[in-house]
C-alpha cells in the first residue's frame, strides 16, 4: 500500500510541475517526403522501404467533404479524345484551401477519373520524366501580392494494382479505372500568401470515351494523422529515474555501470557493443547519460546478441509484455546492402523462432524488431530507415519470419542522428487459437497492430526473454560499418511510453 501511495504522489507531483514529454507530436515522419523512385508508392504501399502500407489498397485520399476515399472531387477537368495533344488545366484553388486549413496534409494532388469516366477508360498524361520538356506537368501559383510562380512536380507517379513496383520513373501518368495519379509539389513555406493554384497537364493518348472527366483529391495516408504522444508508466518517473521500483516494471537498463552486462545476467558479450558517453564521429548526443554503442562491422553480421531471460532472474515467464528502449542511428548509418534485425521479444527456448527454424506450435517463436534496406538510388529516403516487426509464428508462409511494416499512425520511418522511443508489445495466443497480438509505438504513437496470430499450441511456451538482437541480414554481411545506440531499456507488464523531462530537449 505504501509503495502504491508513493507512485500516486509522484504522478501528482509530475503534473504539478508541468512535466513535458521529451518528444512532441509530429504530423509525418521527420525528413520523409513521398517520392517517385525505387521505393516510391505502389498500389499496396506508400513507401516500399518497410514496407509501409496504405489503409486500403489503391491509396488513401479524402474528397471535398472530408470523406476517406470519397467520390466528390475538389475540382474537375475534362479531357476530349482525338484532339492531338490536348493541354488541359484544372483549378486547384479548392484543394489549396484544404492545404491551408489542414497543415498536416502533404501537398500531393491525387487525380482520379470520376463519374462515367471511372470505368475502363484510360488517359496517358506526360510525367516529369517525359522527354518532351514542354509537355511536363506544371503548377501555376498566383500570390496575394500579384506575383506568379511556376512549379514542376518534386515527384509524380501513378498507382496501378496490376503492378507490384513503383511506376514513378515512367514518362507517362495513367488515369482511369482504379488508377490514381499522385503529384507532389514543394509549395511556399508561407502557404497563406498563395491566392490561387492551377494544374497544367498534357496528353498524347486517350482511350475509351470521347470525353473523360478527371477529379482532384487530397492525399491523406496514415502517417499524416496528428497524434499526441501516449503517456504511460514513464510519466510517473521524470527522466526514468526510479522507474525500476515500480511494481509493474520487471527490468531496466541504462548502461551506466561498468559491469552493465551483469544486469542482463550475461557472462560474455556476443557482438560488438560498449557503454559510451561520447562518439563524435557517429554524431552521438547522450539521451540520459551513457548509452550502448552497437556496431555491425563490415563483412560481419552480428552487432549484438544480449538477452534478459525471466527464469534466470527468478521471475515467472509472462503471457504478455511491454518492452521499450531508445534508439538512435549514427551519422553514417546506411543499410544499403540488406535489412536486418533489431531488439524484440521471444520464446525460442533454443529450438525454433529464428534462423529459418519454423515454429510448429510446440518448439518456439519470436517477434523481433527489424530495419529495412535503404536503396541508394532513391534520394527521398536518404538518411531514413523503415522499421518493421519480424515475427516467427506457426502460420507464417515459409521458413523465414513474417514482416509487418510499422506504417500506421506516425509511421516507423526514422532519421539518422535522432533519439526515438521504440516500444513493442506481445500478447501470446491461447494455445491453439489465433488470438495473439503484436503492437508497436514510436515516440508514443502506435505504428502497428497485428492480431490473429498463433505463436503456440501449448501453454509450455511463454515469453522467455527480451532479446536485444542487432544483426545484418539474412545472410549477407554488412557492406560497411553500421552503428546505432541504445539507451533506457524498460520491460514491464503495462504500457511504458516515452520518458518525460521538465522541459523538452533537443534530440
């Protein structure tokens, strides 16, 4: 009772002194802009690096009445067939007003066939990659002071569910049927100074009806939703200090001690890791004192294999668990060769759930984090890394684990040289049933919920361990050194959430 009272008092004190989260809400992944290169949008994903999925195949947009995937365009234009190369202009001022009123919306125009044209008719517009410079898309802006601007798209592509690949490198943009054209423009920072906008397109090829109508819509993928960080247990302990004493906290590690491995119960280190307080070459800035520096060396796979096993510490193996840590990618982090594994939660028992060892319901399972490969030919994701969950469960399609992109909400797209709060949750299924759950949060915003999973068919399997795994591949070794930092590990029975401080800090 006394312990519970102390924690209630601490929480009240935190509220009284106005503690603010170290991380403020963001409307989109920091540094991310939708592109049109190799990991650009497809029918299934807004970003192929992850992969990060649309809410619904074919893309996410809102119409003029705010309805998701609604039928009412902000404006329309008519394209007549058989007129050689028609140049058509669409008034985008109504869409401009929506961007001005809703700053979280990306400045991306969605073009779709509407009305009777929303069938099998097709129009080919010239894209920004067209060899004919005069036929490329153009956005005409009129400013309130009378000035006029002409903007080419920063990216353009189209979504076609008959293709699995990004189509942004093509010289054409196809509309018609369920196809959507996406055009992103880099508008003036002060959007209020823009009075009107008009889109100019040209077409050499039109198929189907003699007259086709195209409407404009506003792109609204999941990552544009504004979310205040969800607070949890960490809100009761400023800077995480004293959090280890909370009755729902099972383990913490801040890597401050010389013998930091002893907290995990490990006698020898597998990998290349050390507790540090500085690393100028990597752009390291401390989160809360010392941190764990982990490096996957060129030509090697393993960076870290460190485990906290509950039974070894005299604790019962849980059926559900929250695991939070802070993650920072170093300045030179560039997973250009392959993706890999990051820390997570597991019950492998040395038998299955990793290394192509497929679970059968009785031998093991795991849900690790993971990072996606960053293609070097796509400038839209320079310095960015997409996170995923990499799960070994009974119903996976082959011997390797299933990949679930962290594409909901704020999105699990992380930038180099910034601390992020990464939290994962696993609830095991009832033996033999498909009711297991995996969730993930970044900076207190949920980025994944995957339900209906079957990890086990026996109650002899539980949550054996928290697994701090940092591994390159697959099989392919790291093409160059890859470094990241880990800090403020917390394992608990309840949601933990981001650390809080007396004032927000530069991350």
